[in-house]
């Protein structure tokens, strides 16, 4: 069965990419494993998700206009800066040419809630962060790479109850790693171990304990922070 994709002149077929064959997706530039659309003659391959991505989408991070899927950037430099992760790209993107707003294909489909091995709570995706003076320091720091977060320009994953924050790119890189576990010098490891010095079994027991009062307090705090984030985002949008 052949498949026609708007970005390539030849028909594509379904291939099973064997482990060890380093073929990258022409849309997201990530390594392909398993089934993919491909043109063997041109060595052009697409993940099934990338190949089936809609030509246009409405994304909650950019509610003013819809985003259009383009196979190459429209910028003269030949690349774009992703408004989600802050990293450059030169392949497919979802873009709003009116606003110079661009997303990697994989960033456009980031989950709103992420389970990540760097932290024992689920992480919420934030398009902007409230002013850092609500917390102990004057700025946000990624608890994975320990570098500063740009709280207004790029997205992040957060557990506000624990004051845990992470770059989108750091959570993606750690999830793709075979050794994606909290390391002895990571903030997540220190926060869990320094208080009690307990074993991993005790750590698991702590996460299983449920306190209805604490859960209600955390939920209230989460809602308050979401309101603050919405207000900050509204202020940022009104300044344009």
C-alpha cells in the first residue's frame, strides 16, 4: 500500500525499520524504530505520527491563530527557534507566520501531564511561569540540568507543590536515555534522600501514603498557581 504525503514528490510505503538502522524522521529529526512511512530511493522517512499529522492545528499555547504544518522553514536563515523548547530546528514545524511562532512537531504534541522518572509526582506543562518571587529564589532553575529557566519565553514541566521545575528539552532527553534515573547530585534525589536517608523501599512507601487534607491543600495551591500563570500570560499577550 502506498501513501502520498504533501512534503515529498514520491509515494511512500510502510517499512519496518530494524533496530540498529539509524534512520531519522524527516519531520521531527528523531531516530525511527518500528514502522514508518518511507521513500527508500530518497532515504526519506516519517514516523507514522508525523506522517499522519494534520496540516493545521489550533494549539492552546497560541490561541489567536491556527498553526500550519510546513515541511521547511520560511525564514531566510534556513532554521527556526522553537517557542516550546527553545532549541533550533530545520525540519517540519507548526508555525504561525503572522506571529513568528514556531513549534517542533514533537513539541506540538507534548502531553499536558507527564510522568517522569526525575520526580515522584506527575509534572504539569506550563507555557509561562508566574513571577519567581513567589518562591525562595529570584529565578527558576531546572532540577534536571540545574540551569536557569526562561520563565516567560519557553515551556516547562513543573510540580509546584514541590517547587520542582524542568526544561521541556531536559524531560525529553532524560526520557530517551537508557539511564534516565535521578543521579546522586540531582535535586530530585537530594530532596528525597536528605530528609531521612531512607532506602528506595521507604521512598516508595511515602508515595503510596494518601492524606486527603494534604491533597486538598495541594489542589487549592495548584488552582491558585494556574490563575497566576493565566494572569501573567494575559499580561504578556496584552503587551504585544
